[in-house]
């Protein structure tokens, strides 16, 4: 993993005596917080590798993965309170292509609405995203390839440019650090990244998020793709009909931004606590709205009903979110598509509390 052309400092350069001091300090520190406990477990896992019958290549993969993620998390840490959108699309799209121009306008709209942009850092759609957002509002999550994937001129040598060796660590950052995903026409890489995000959301491995597929007017790329999903995947029973609710196809930057902002109109985030799904909202529901959910989304419940309550004690580790109302229920966890439809229904309800509902008033 590198930043720009800087390969960083090798851990081998740390004197053994200093390394031992760090290890001793960690082992002797009290386990008052979960973070310290996790660091000790990680250290123990590394020590166990010494007598593990792993090939050198296996150890190299583990070593590189830890380095890439540690550095990437450090780069993103100062910007965690800024909502971000990951943009995907072909590196081969030229500036005179209507989809390139759409990506530029969309990124510019995002910044105007308070978002930052994450792209793969190369040319084509990725460069259009950085040009529209501007260098100061852009992250580049690049990948080492023998061709086509060098950093574009906008993000090159910026501290927010990270170059990965492995696709899986790179894709983790796209998902973990973003509040929405925007897909433009592209090749195998774009399809891989799009299906990765859809799979994570569909299986509950990632929180629900808006996934918008953008194409310029006159382009039918995503409509043809949707025909394949409906005809082959849905037609053969490989997905459910409600899974088609996990994404939306749009043809303008305004429609894409509206889809993202509407998703966070009332919905904020969710968390599982002792088997219950706790959905944090920016504004409380009325009794009538709660009754509608209990009627229309009964199939989402494993037992009980939808209840509106305040912050649970287990959520006190997120003090900035304690003031938000909660919709709490025991979900059957069988359909992320229905969960997305529930969020859409909640966002569509009229808001009467008078509380601010801007998308970034409580960054997830």
C-alpha cells in the first residue's frame, strides 16, 4: 500500500528495543475498553503465526493486508463526520462522453450538498468525479494494475490518495467509508463493485444505503442490465422481486442526488442490540404512522411489533446519537429488499416534529 509515490516507512526499520517497549506497554495496559482488548488479541494472533505451518506467501498476504487497512483507516479518520459517496465507472470513458459529463455534474452537486467523493482514482468516470468534486473533496482508492489504473492528475500525490495491492481491501474501503454508491456504465470492474455492494446489502453484511445507477439520456446500459436481472435472476428465482428495490436507475444528477438525500430524509442508521433491530430516525413517527408500519410490514417481524422508543443502554457508546428516536423490532432478517422498502416508507411519511432533517445533521 502506498500514498502517491511514497512507499512509507517499513516496520523493519523500528529498532527491536523500541518494538518490545510498545509490546510490553500494550500487554500491561488495563483492559478498560474494547479497543485495547482487540489490540491484544491481534498481537496474540500475530505471535501464533510464528509456529503456524503457513507458507511465506500466506504470511505476506496477512502482513500486506494489515498494513493497507491500518494506513487507509488513518487517512479516512479525520473525515469520518463528512458523508461520502463512492462513485464507480469505466476508466476508459472519454471527456466528450455524456456519461463523463454526467459524472462531473453529479460530483459537483454532491459537494454542494455537503458530500465528499470516493473513486478508484484513475481516469474516465473516476477522473470526472474528482474534477466535479474538486481535489479537496476527493478520495482516491487506487489499485496496482499493469495498465489503465494510474492515478489521475486531479488526485495524484494528494494525501487522500491510497494505492492498494489487493482488491478486497480496496473494496472494503469503498463500502465502509461511504453513505451511498453511484454506478456509471463500465466494464468487469464496475460490475464487480456494483454486485459486491448489492450482495453485502442483500445479505445484511452492510447497512442499507442508496445505490444509484446513472446513465446519460439516450444510454440504455443500466436498463439492459436490469432486464438481465429481471429476466434471468428473478425469472429463475435466484433473487426476490423486492431485491430490485435495492437500487434505482436515474438519468440526471438531480434525480441521483434526490435519491440519496431522500434516503436520509428521516432514516439515520441502524444497529442490532440483543437480537433487536434498532433503527435510528431523525424525527419521531406519529402513532398513526407506526400503526401503518405494523400493518404494511408485518412480514418483516420475527415476533412482536414495531415499537418507538428512546436510546437503549447498549447504545450509550454512541453519545452523539442518543437524542434520536428509535424504531425497534425483532426482524426476521430474510429480506433486505423489504427492509429497504420499510426505510422508503418511513422517509415518505410527512414530518410534523419541526426537527431539522438535513442529510448530514447526524453523519452516520
